[in-house]
């Protein structure tokens, strides 16, 4: 079991962002989290990434107890939220090189990730600050590929991408799942995401409804 939550509660101050969520995800699944804004989808992803503390209930990710060992979880997951998390003063290639050095990926793996996300030619040598919103998203996704994450956590991953970029991303996610990675994504592009996903989970009121 990659994700195993039972009655998980996450508090932001006194507000229950998750109010007793129960969720199980198996290795190799692509799971779509759907639900209205404020339902708790992003909090599910952040709890899976070990970025928020568990207030009550039980939660484990990749065999690690979220309440006791969040640091170990962070080393094995890749989270892409609304912010791209890039070094704006570095080039696209330098951003990927940073992550490749962190995980021991090769230069050829960086090149392949850049090629898959359309970051070819001079585009890879431009500073990220000068790129368009869609190009920045491509760099962030390529960085995630290079990180070799076992669990991919994606919050609106298709944002700012054109149709070709969205198709390229879907192909990368399917390949990652086939190779054994597990993917959980939140998306308002429900029709596209449903086609991509092996299972749909509805989050509402801080609980998993299905």
C-alpha cells in the first residue's frame, strides 16, 4: 500500500482542512481527486508529501508513519503544486541539473526529460524568469521526472500548458505508472483527467466521499 489513511485529520489553526479522511492507494495507480474548491484536495496531497502534520487518525505513505517520519516521506515523493518551485535565476537546464545532482540522475536522463517536455534547443538555456507560464510549467514537470519520485503528487498539473503539452504530460504520467510509480492528481479538467486515471476519488468537506 502506497497511501493508507484512516480518519486522517489535518488542522489549519482550529479549522479542519481534513476532517477524517480515509483513503487507500495501491502502487502503480493513477488516482484523480475531484471536488469543489476548498474541499481538501490540496491538503490530501500535502499530507501525502509530509508537508503538514497529522492531528488525529492514522496515515502512512510508502510505509512511513506520517505522524512520526515525515522527513523520510519527503525524500521519496515529488509534489508539484500551483507554484512551480523553480529557481528563477537559473536556466531550465540548470534547474534540472540541480535535481539530478540531488538524486544521482545522469546527464542523459536530464536531456531525455527536457526533450519529453519540449524544452529543446536554446529554450533549455534560457533563464526561467524569462520563460512563459507554460514553459515554466514544462520545466517544473521535467524536474519532477528527473527526481525519480516513487509517488507523484500533482495539483492542477495541466495548468498553463497548451494542448500539445497536456498530451505530452499525460503520456509521461502513463509511462511513469507503467514503470511502477504511483500518481495522485487533483484537477478541475475532469474529462481529461478521468481518461488518464485508473480511479476517481471525490473529496468534499474534508472527507473522502468515494
